[in-house]
C-alpha cells in the first residue's frame, strides 16, 4: 500500500534518500514501478544512468518553491543543478521595488511599468504593485494607476488596505474634478471595492489590523474637492458605530476640512450655494464635533483589551483646527463653540492676559484659523488682542507668519480710521525687522501684504505712510518727484539694492491705483502731481495689460485670472487718474505744459482702453414664473 502511494505522489529526491537511511521508513526505496503516474518524467541521465527517468516534484512542492523561493526546485518543478557554482539567487521583491523607484526618479515611468510586467512572478507581491501605483499617481498618471490596479488583480495579487489608501491618497491630489470625470467614477468604484475588502476581512478575522477606516479620509477629501456634500455623510454613516472600522480623528478632520472649503469648491464649478448655506454647514459641523467629543461613544475592541476610540478630546490638534475653520462660517452659536475650542485646546481666551495652557500647544495653523474666526465673527478687537498675546510671548512668537499679520491688517481696517495708516505701516516694518533678524522667509511681506497696507492708507488718507510703504515695496522714492524736487532739478532715485534677506517687488497696478487714490483722498494737488510723475517714471507700457481689441493677444505670462486682475486694476487706475486730473487741471500754472500734455495723454489712453462702459448693457432681472 505504501509503495503504491509513493509511486503515485513521486516524492522528491531528498525524501527518498531520507527513507533509505531511516529505520522508520514508510516509503519504498525501490525503483519506480511501471504503475500509473501523474508526474512528468524526463529522459535526462541521472546519477550516471542513461535514460533513467527523473521524477518531477509534486504540485505542493512546486507551489512552495514559487512562494518561498526554494533554490532546490525551479518554477517548472525540475531539480536545480546544485553544482560547484552554488544555488541560483532569485530576484527579491524589495530589489525589484527599488529598481522601479529608481526608474521613476529618472522620469522613465513607462519603462518601470514594462519592467514590472516582465518580472518573474516570484519577484512580485502586492507591496511592489503598490509602489508602482504610487509612482504613477505622483506624476498625475491617474489612468495608468487605475490600469495597474486592475492588472494586479488579474495576476492574482489581492489588494490590501494599503493599496486602497495609496489610491485614495493619490487621487485626493486632484483639486478640480471638472476635468477628471472618469477618475471620479474610478474613485467611487474603488470605494465599493474597499467596502467589500473590509467585509471579507471581518469574515476572516474580526481583529485584523487591516480593518481600519483611515483610507476613507482620502476618499472624503476627493468628495469634498468634487463638491459632493451628501456623499460625504453617506460615507460617514456607513461606518460602524464601534470597533476599528469607525470614525476616528482622521475621518473627522477630513470632513471638517471638506465642509469648510465646500463653498469655494462650488463657486469654482459655477454653482451658487443656496441660502443659509454657511449656517447649515456650521450646524452639521457642530453636530459632528459633539458626537466626536462625546465620552464613551464607541469602544475599540482588540484581542487584549477594550479601549475607548472616542475620548473626551481628539487625539491631535488637526481636528480641532479644522473644526474652528468650519465653525467660523456659521452664526453666533457656532462662533461661541469655536472660541470655546480655541480656549480649551490652545489656551487663547478673550479676556486673558497671556496664553494659557490648553490640551495642545498653539501652532501656526491653529493660530491662523483662530484669527480668521475673529474676522468672520466680526470681533476685530479680539483678533488684535490674540495677536498681541502671541507677539509678547517668548515661546509662541516664533510661529507668527505673514498670513497672521494679514489677518490683523484686515481686522484693523474694519476699526476706526484714526491712526489706521500708521498702525498698518508699523505692522509692515515689524515684519521686515523680524525677517532681518533671521526669523525665516515665512514672515517676509508679499504683494498682498503691501496692498493691504496701501489700502489702509487710502482709507485713512495718510499720504506719508503710503509713500513709505510703496518705497519699502519697490524702492521708488516719491519724495524726489515732488514739486520742490522738480523745481530744484533733483534726479529721481530708485533704490535697486535688495535688502539683506527680502527682495524688492515690481510695482503693480493695484499698488499704483491705491497710491493715487490716497493722493486724491488728501485733496492735495501736489500729492496728485507727484503720483502722476511716479507713474510716468515707472512706465505705463511695462505694467498695463494689452487692451482688449480684435486680434489683440495677451502679454507673455498673462493668462486666466492674472489677466483679469490686471484689467480690473487698470480700470481702477483709470478712474483714479480721472479723479486726479479733475483736481489739477484747473491749476495748469503749477506744472509745465509738457507734463500737462503727458498726463492728459495718459488719461485719454486709460479711458480708451480700460474705462469704457459696455454698449447696450442691461442688468439681469429675475422673472417670476407663474404657477401652471
């Protein structure tokens, strides 16, 4: 009986040798009989016997050789030649993944895909395919990543939780989904595949570490960028109420961020948000926050212990920061909750004299969200108060950056105009001093910062502060273009030397229009003439956009939103020049005839190109359709 079993199963040579020397041998060591055999034989000479058939390995031996890389048997089940050269070394999956990453780093992603598909099967595994999928997503080859995912499953490699996390993370980098409708359909298909994957894991092992909801944070971000409000909550309510596949801090943070940016996403798609949109978003965020911070809301079960997965506070500060950003769009009750979160989690209080101790230390992102909350809630003095608390703190002063100062400038603009220009200029000079002291480029003023300062000077009619801010921005000395300097033949200066850290910015149409409107607000003809001389010295040809005439083309580098902004501020400059011309044209004896002709020509050109009202324009009227 045993000898017949040996003939049928064809034991490997190592087991045959073992059976010869073992006293407990159950397998006959005689030569194979002529009985029926299911293994392949070979006529290759073995052990010096010509024509002796060589047994093939059983199927389970060949399968083990494929999975474990057994050097004794090759992929066809034949015994390898274990001569003096040693065993043949198989390609390791780690080495293959390293070669793929190297090719992708050299921008040869198609060659990497060819190498992966031509590699031996024993060199492939799911992590190798995940690596190739991620490299494709990094270079925005989204369709290639989807085809790799499909090909991986066709070759018998099952996707893991990390596979879906890789795909969702890569697709979440798409911001405008209007041009990627097919990829949005692929993302929805991946979500259904992930649900089936989680169900399969639960049926196999309820305590598997791969059962997690973290990959869905990327999918929620995809839905948020696509403007799919209802689908976000469909995903949220599809999660388990407890266990490891439940909503955690990553899910809540992704939902808060998606809801906070939803209005901007809808505007980008050309969709007008319905009435009370902000109140609805803030109400949903408040409900989610109360559910997240509810103690003992769910339990995470493990093999060793049972622990609460929703403690009384989120496990990181990102969820709190995202909640503040979303609640800032709501009503007073939402603002109060947001201020309470700022106090409990980051230690900022409206009536505090210093920064208290919260659950987490105050950081750059949380401070930006809190300052924006103050402006959205129209509590402008609170914004300045929080900024001063951080500015006086030796511990947290280092987190201040340009965006924080710009929020303070916006809040100061809404307060009384008394001293507005001087206060705004002081903030600007403080930023330059911090940058010069070596506190990094994050505090360096940008064009938006200078524009806020110049706008504040225009509101306050503060010409000296506006001239100083414009000089810090561009290096042009407006004082050298005053009436007295022109009478004394002073050569205008342009400080082209860059500061130790920051760089000079080129004059912009927005800055020039704000400067001229500031001069007009002072009602001083000398300031208007100095500003017109400054515009002439800078050169309108270099800053004005190409007029919209038939056959006209955009200037190099001007396209899309940039071109629209330039046309908009060129129109504002044209209106300011008209107002300034009306102030000075009656006093022609205060300037030369050459300047008179030059400024009138500038006015006529701006009016011709940028200050024309469209002919036949009629405002759109809402028509009430009667009921049928």
